């Protein structure tokens, strides 16, 4: 009977086994928190990617080529052209430094209204249909030159190059310091888009090829402008401001 009583008093379950088989509430809660954070992080990445993609499809607010029949823009473009010619041809003390401030508004009006007429006057082919008219936006860190790619099939996108003009030893170079796709700033536009522009330009006229040479390939060009009376203008610097740039130059006598 002692043996039976002793057997009856023995535990029917193993305490150690009971402990290992039970769920730990703290561990379970920690796992749930990690899963929630991982899901939240994944969702945030998806949202960021979508936002960036949408930004590439949007026009920058300053990219707004005027309509061909915009009378106000036409007047601004004409005044800007006259002011530039007048300042270049003005009689000045030889070697004296002078400055001319040119606003983005004036440049963009000229590009939107006068560019195609100038191309026709100079005997160049019409502006390509696969490209929107160029527009500029000046900031202290660089001059952004943008065009809209207009493919036959596919979404339109504005592609921009942020350029820093550097003048040295009678030549000017436009160095690429950044770019944009739509409203998304990028260190530089993707090579695939640049190659698309380059390939299209090779089928264009000499002006298209020169634009690629100077804007994309960074070719140097003279910073000296010959005047009709034999004098010449030496550009010494291009000072970038917000919404405008300043030409610093000297008018020098006949060579």
C-alpha cells in the first residue's frame, strides 16, 4: 500500500516540459511589433517610390512655354532682344567693365516666341516635334535648361540639365552640376534619357548637334563676341541669381 500511495503522489506532468511547451507572452508581443514595423517600413518604401515616380511625370512650375499668340510674352521677348543688342553695340570706354542683368522671364519669353522664328530666319529646319520648347530657371547654384520629351507613344517628361558656366582663357564651358526629371532633382539625368536626346539630335540639323555638344558633352566655345563695327565684347563672368543671371563684360576696340 505504501507503494501505491507513493505512486499516487507522483506528479502526472513534467514541470520542465510544461514550462517549455507554454507560450511566452513577452516574446510573442515582441515578434508582433517587429512584424508591424517591417510592414510599416515596406509600406513607406512603396509610398516613397510612388511619390518619386509621380514627381518625374510632373512639369516643374516654371516650365511653361508661352503660347505663340501670347501678346504679352511677345512684347517681353522683343524688348529683351532689343535690350541685348543695344547693350552689346553701345559705345563705351574701351576695356571698361559693364553688366547686363537678364531675367528668366525675358529668356523664356524669347525661347517660346522668337526661337522658332529665329531658326527659320537663319535657314535651320523647324524645331523638332519630339521636343517641347526649351525653358530656363536660374538659381545661384546653376542654370537649369529644360525641354519636354514628346514621344509618339509614351508619357511626356521634362528633362533638365543644371549647368554652371565657367569662363577661362577666352572660352566658356557649361559644366553639368545636376539635373531633373519632371520635378524630381537628380545628380544628373539618367544616361538613357541623355542618349535618347543625343540620338534624336543626330537626325537633326547642325544647331541640334551643337546643342548636344555644348549642353551634354560640355564642349567649350568662345566667350568673345564680334560686333558689326569691328569691336568685340569679352564676357568675363556669368553671375547666377535667383530668377536671373548677370553678364559681366568689356567692350574692346578693333583688333
